[in-house]
C-alpha cells in the first residue's frame, strides 16, 4: 500500500552544486548520504546544522542540487499517490530568511517599495496588500492550534514579524497535500517564548494528525535545543559532512549559547535624564489593529541620547515593530505626535520648517526583516551582489531605504572603510563567500544580516536600529559583530536600539530596556 511506502528515500547520494560534466570541480555535498524517512509518525526528523549546510540540504531535497547517482533520491509514497513532490507534495517554509525574496506576506517583489514607509501608504491606497490574513492563508476557517483566530480578519501589512510567520506556516499547510511533507527551517527564530511553545505544539500535533497527515521535518541551527517530540536527528558540519545520524541524544536537548550576559537582570527604574536627545517621544498613543485590545502604546515616552543603548522586548504583536517604524519616521504617527528627530519635528513649527523624512533617515542605520525583504534580487538583469548592498549604505539614505550606490561614486574614505569591514570579518566568513560575486539573495540568512549590519554602520549613523539582527547567527559570527559595534561604529556619540527575544542575541553593551504588552509599556535598566 502507498501509505507504507517511505516518504523520502535517499540512497548513497552525493550532491553537487553544478551538473555534469562540471561535478568533479564542484564541492561534494553530503557525501554518501543514505536516509529513509517513513510516511507516518514513527520517526520525526530534525536537520541540525549551521545555516549554510541546512540551506543546501533544503535545496537538495527540493531538486535544486544535482545528486550522484542521478536516481538516488525518491519520494515513494508521493509518487504512488501521483502527487508532485516539487509542488503540493513537499512544502518548504523557510523562517530563517535564507534565500532572500519578497516580504513573507505582502507578495511584493523585492525592492518594489523602495522604502519602508510604503507599507503604511498601501493601507490608504487599498492595494492588494489590504487583503486579510484569512483571504491570504485560504480556507473558510483558521487552522486550529496555530493562533490565527485573532488575526484572521486583520490586514497582512498590519502583522508583526512573529504573526507573519504563523500566517506563512498556515498558508503553506493549506497549499500542501494530505500525505505530503513539510520542512520548516528554524521555526522558532524571532518568536517570543509563548509563541515558540505554540508553534512547537502545533507542529507536533501536525506530525501526529490523522485528519490532515503530514511528514514534518525541522531545520534547527547547531547549538539550539531540539524540541522534545523530535525522535531522530541528522547533523551536518559546516563543510556539509555528516556528523551524526540516528535517534536523538541527550545532548540534543541542550542549548549552547553565549554566557557573556549570564547574571544580568533587569530592574524597573525611572527614565534617565538625557540632555539634547537625538530622538524624543512624548505622550505617544497608537491604537491596536484589533479594537478590542489595549493600545500598542499609551502615553509612551522615550528619549534617546548620545551613548544610549536600549533593548525593546515583548510578545509578538505587542508593538515592537511599530516602535521601530516610529523611530524611522515611517509610521503616520511621526507626523501628528510630539516626536522630535535630531531637534526637529516632521510638521512645521512657528519659525521652523518640518524636517523631511529623508533628512531623518540619513542619520539612521537599520537592520530588520522588513528591510531584508525589500533588497532587490536583480538590477539590469544581473543579480545584486553582497558588495552592491553594502556600498548602498554610503548613499544619503542608504542606512534605511534605497539600494543605489552613492551619487558621484565612492570616496577614498569609503573605500578605506569597506576594506576595514572586510578585514574585520575575514576570519569568520566561509571560503565560498565572495563580496563581489556572491548574490545577496542566495546567501544564508546570517550572512545577509551581516551585510545589512555593515551597510547600516557604513556612514556611522547617529541612531542604529537592530531588529533581530543577530537572530540565527552562530556565536562566532555574532561575537565578531559585537566587536564591530564596539569599535567599528561610532557608538560613543550615537544611540542603539535592539529588538531581540533572546538574551544571547542581545549585544552585551545594552544598558536599558523598554517592554511592550497588553499590560502597557514599562522601562528600566540592566544591573
């Protein structure tokens, strides 16, 4: 019977990035790999590896790499049921961000907005992005257990990053076939603790489901804990060789992470006095997209001064992304509230003109999933390279939106700074990373975030905004990024705001915090 056939069967396969006759010159990937995944819940597999091999394995099972021998990978149960494994039979949900592409939920081609404020303007224009979560995910009712009920009638562009991930997961499940497979890469990246538990419980139930059976595979970064319901692990090294294959071990339940911040505890305190703030927010109130819920911000106050470092925390959908949109002056509230950017307001005052958004953003540097989503893949029929994205940071508004090189070309100082960046990170980048040749959208997620971080700091901005900038990074690269922030960015005279759900992914020099949630906002400092 088809149900007893394996879901995935790989027999003594070695994969290559290039087709014959060029395979001998290309790197061998996953040499002599044999793997059988049954078409039931008796074995629940997880791929445990650094980001790059995990991304390559997804490409291999999606048919984008070349197996040797050619017939060494099959999907027996899908073929018996006449389900196309490259379409409805096997869906890949890539939460890590690797591979670039457009925004998870807007359907916008990369780079079409050109700047982040476009997502707010589309609300007024009534464009396609105004469709609801339910219309985009599909189906008459929300998928049970995924927490989409409260979001079902919300507009897609109003979702936070964590909410968008749940919507994407629901959409891919609806687009897949019963009896098919689902590979979810880094399902817990960018999620708060409660949402992580919800997603994990949902995926476990999906693997056990008899109503809508799926073969569920997870991709987990090396060093992160594997969910308890996973029974088997396939582990790869950085060079895509097999480290371990078989039933999970006790060590797979442990989390490895930086211990630099252990023992630092937040405590509530009054807001510090700041002279000549870079950005000042007073009495800001922004309603929640769901009218029955409390405001995202209610009489919110914050001052960012030279040398400040603040971590924004809170559950998914609590207002952190909205907070950043206010700081970048993209949110409509920037026009009609008591907010001063570098001493000026967006609207004219008596005897003073309003400050244009371009003037605000030329003093900002930003790394965020939304910014990552609008990086163009192509320009003049040529793929946008890592160096192209980095050099765009030297343009007047390159720290936030826009991916064009500076007018008039690079100065000698610009060239010297790029060389400084390359030298600082040379020891932690893989051999196949090439600034001039590597397409940005093909880079693993952690290297995309690195490129965006260097782009954000290229012109030594006065305010640096880092939204999940270190999420999914290996510790060695993350530590190198923190060294760069301490020495490569002029942080003595600038301010930094970090959004992070995980303590280990927060730079150690962060001193203050502000939290958002249904109980209102709070602020404090780290001891």
